[in-house]
C-alpha cells in the first residue's frame, strides 16, 4: 500500500510539474524554462542527500548517468512530438509506451501479479490512454514520423524509469543526483548551442523553478515506490500523470475536461483499487 501511495504521489507531482512547465514554456522558449528548472531540480536532490543518504558506487553512477541521458532524450523527443501533433493521438501513444515497457521489464524480472492485479494492470493502461487523450477532431491523422517520435518519447521515459529502478537499492538518492546532473548538462549544452534561436523572451523564473522542484519530488517518490513495490504496477500508476495536469488546467485555466477523460479518471480509480489489493 505504501508503494501504491508513493506511485500515485509521483504521478501527481509529474502532472503538476508538466502543468507549470507548460505554462512557463508559453512565456519563453522551452529550453529557457528548462535552464531554470533543471538546476532547481538538482538543488533539491542535493539537499536531500544528507537526509536520505547517497552511495556512489560504480553501478549507481552507470545507471544514474543512463537515466539522465534517457531523461534528456525524453524531453527532446516529447516536445518535438507534441509540436508536430496531433496531440490527442500522440499523447496517449507516448503515455502508453512509457507504461508498457516497464511492465514488460518487471514481468521478465520475475514479478508476479495476483488475480486482482491481472485485471487492474490492463485496466490502468486503458486509463492512461483515456486520461491523456484530448478532444479529437476526428480527421487529423499523425504522420509516420510523428508516430515514431511518439514511440521514441515513450520509450525514453520508460528507460529513465527502468534505469533508476536498476540502480542499487542501498544507493539512496545518488541515482537521482547523477541522473539530474547528466540531464542538466546535456540540456544546458543544447541550450548553449541553440542560444541565438531561443528568442529574447524571459521565462517565468518562479514557475520554472517550481516545475523543477516538483519533478525532483516525482523522481524521488518513483524511486522509493519502485524499491518497495513491483516496477510493473508502479510504472503504470506513474503514467497516469496526465490526470494531474488535466485537473489543474480545469481548476486554474477553466479548460474543459472531456467525457473520455472523465471516463479515464473513473477507470483509473477502479484500477488503483484493484492494484491496491496486490500490494
């Protein structure tokens, strides 16, 4: 039950971080937002070091760095995917792949589900698709390139989670520190190379920093949940992060929540209840 609650907390934190990051990206180029969010995220993880401890073994450094590279790739692929569109098709694809791959890894590593879990897990995957899907136009179709990018973004997100899970369980927050340092370095290097193309707009510093802090919280809760529970269950629950973004957009921006998304939220509630029986 503790792992389930932490996974849901991670999902909520990811959703809130995406919401704030998206708002920040409206004011300036997304890389300008990340140039603030990434260091803020790293600072939080460094502050957690004395509290939760960190052991920087060779395996921790390797898996942490791999998660950082995957995180940077996920960022680039995800925003490129959403820029091409249509979002209402590509977002569910990305979310589903990001959940399905860790499920496969978890099952291959010997994780077993109860009868309730065997029902709740696919139901949660359906909920991931529903809550991340917007109101379709009925005519827009993604190109082959856009679909490949969506799969790539989902795979990169999944690999980030899997690599964090593979880090030694006694390493504390070291994998997060290493991963964030690597992803920050990659992102800042890209921003430096493209500096002249970023435009003169100034990002929202407070909003961008808050997004980075929430992203750190989400990463930490995922890592703790995956260490305490099954990767297959935790990854699917984390992939419900669009629900948090949807609810915040409804509350703060008065954006409409469509019937399919409401159905997805209800489906998620049922799936979480079933998965709770497995923990």
